[in-house]
C-alpha cells in the first residue's frame, strides 16, 4: 500500500503562482520521493522517523524551488504479498504499485527497525523482489530505529553495504534513532533533529542535481498474470 502526500509549498500564490501552474510537465521543477518503512507496530517509531526525514527532505527541495511528491510505502501492509512473490515470482497489484513507486522515484528514504544487529527480514525481503537495477545511481537515505544506541552500527555494516551492492547512491549521513532519542525535547531540538535536518538536506541536494526519472502511467504497464492463471495455461 502506498499513501501519496503532495507538497504544494513551492506553488506560490497570486499571479506568480498561476504562472508557475501553467508550466508544462517537461519544464516544471518536480521530484518524486519514495519512502519505504518496515515498522511492524502501529503507531511505529520507524514510521515516525521516516515521516520526519520525508518532511525535512521536502522542505529542503521546496527551498530550492522544487515541488515534491511523497509516496509512503508501509511494508507491514504488503507483507503477505512480498512472501507470495518470493514463493511464486509474481507480484500482486499492491506490491507491483509499491515496486513501481520505488523504481520511478527520484530519491528514496528507507527506514527499518534493527533486529539482531541487522535490518528486519521484511525489509530485506522487499528489496529481494525489487528489480536489481531499480536503484542504480538513485539517491537513498538510510535510517533505522532500535532500543539501544549500540545498534546504530548496523547502518554502516548492514544497510549501507546492501545498498552499495544495489548500486544506489547513499546519502553520507545515515540516521539512527534509539528509544532515548524520542524522550523529552531531544526529538524536536536535540541531536536527532539536527541529524534529520542535515540528512534531508543532503538527499534533496542529490535529487535536485539529477534529471527527473521518466514516469510511466500505471495503465501502461501490463499486469502480471496470476499464478493460478499460469498453472491453467491461460
């Protein structure tokens, strides 16, 4: 499932805003940002971190005169679809939508809880079913949550190598949020808030420096036949 959040802050108002709205899609400054979050609970600190990173990134893009559209992908909502894809090799419509959102994004934010010193199995499984070339040269901001600050090293020994293998361009700053980071005012004004702002700015700079990814209408991509249809030879 993907939730679409549009950021219209850069439209402006009045005559100037109207003039900008008349620009064609080929000349308008716009970028698509996909956010993949693997939090298991609801509400989730992993989703909260992803939301704040997306907000920081879109605000930085807006400051550069670029409109941003955010697509939030909650892996918990398509967990069964991911498992079925691993077993059958065919994505469901919901999973296909999520995979397409990531493939056509100009930038990507990923957030996972840390289990046993690494990313979650659900998180890894999603990227296992993604096309191996989908993230080539794509700017990716990696982030994670955990109960202890000791798990922060997982960003560098687990997540960053995985996205390097996928040939993504990872943002230099990775963001880890432990339980203590959410207490009191530290989440709003402390070190975590500073890291989020810096990481969002770095992602926005990488996205702005790239040409927008060519978008394909959902109707232009032929849906994969169901496994049952293939078994019946139809």
